[in-house]
């Protein structure tokens, strides 16, 4: 069984943050509670941005632990946490990267996913992203689904089903031209990566302090 129940927003953020840090900063994974709180509250690569207290994250970890979706790891200095969904969700590098971005940023087009998955799993072509999405959407316990394409959209968006059926917005802003959008997304991805590294460094410095 992939999902024992639908997850709440804090649980989704916790799982997404654990999955992301495992792939982007494996040297600091598993994460301490403080590092996980910082990862959940990042201003970059998150939509929506959250302001979770340590108690919120700890309570979500307890609930996820009961469902065997996260697991504590005792270290020499402090307890750390890791996710436990690779086998349950049958994740491979490509599907793990795609699902991570969907958990952290909400519905995305294949083009957005390709750009934002680059640090976790680089895709050589758009069809590779679509193949990963199709794998996650297969079977009676699908983890993602394609949303109806809205007016002004060149690509349909995909959303995760870990929490609940995603709502389709009544209106969306028309997308820029593909060439312009690609340049903007590449620049944004670079800036987000810089901010993420700085936030992680500050979190680690706070733990050592």
C-alpha cells in the first residue's frame, strides 16, 4: 500500500524536504530536527512558503513515523530523521526527483519540472520527464495526475495525489514564449540554488553553535 492515508500540508512539506535534501545535500542527510525545520521553511524552491515551528515539524514526524514513512536515526550528537518511502512508492532517481518538486512546489508543467529537477536528476529531454510522470501515474494507487490544461497554457500541469485531489484554478496567467521562459527559468534555478546553499550553510552553523 503506497499511502495508508492522505497527508496534511505539514506532512507533505516534511516528506518533500527530506527527499530533497537526500538528493541535493547527501552529506548532511539524514537531517536533525533543526535542519529539517529550516528546510521546510526555505523561501526558495517552496510554494507556498511556510513558517513552521519546531513543534509543528516534530508532530508531523511523529505521525509519519506511526505510518512508517519516516524513521529516526540516532547519532553521536543528536537524533536525525530520514524518509522511508523509496520502496513503498517504488521510486527511482527520475521519479523521485519529479515527485519531490511536486511535493515542494505544487502543480508543475513538464518543462518546469525538467528545469527544477536539474540538481536532483538531470533530464536530457522533455519526453524523459513525461515518462517519469507516467510511471508515477500508473496503477490503482497513482501518486500524480495530469490536470486539465487551462486557457493560455502551452502545457498541462501535473500534481501529486499524496494529500488530496488538487484544485484546478479558474484562471492562469498566459505563459511567456518557450525561448524566453527557458532563459528565465534557467536564471531562476541558478539563483534558487545559491539561496538554498546559503540557507543550508546557516542552518548547519546554527547547529554547531
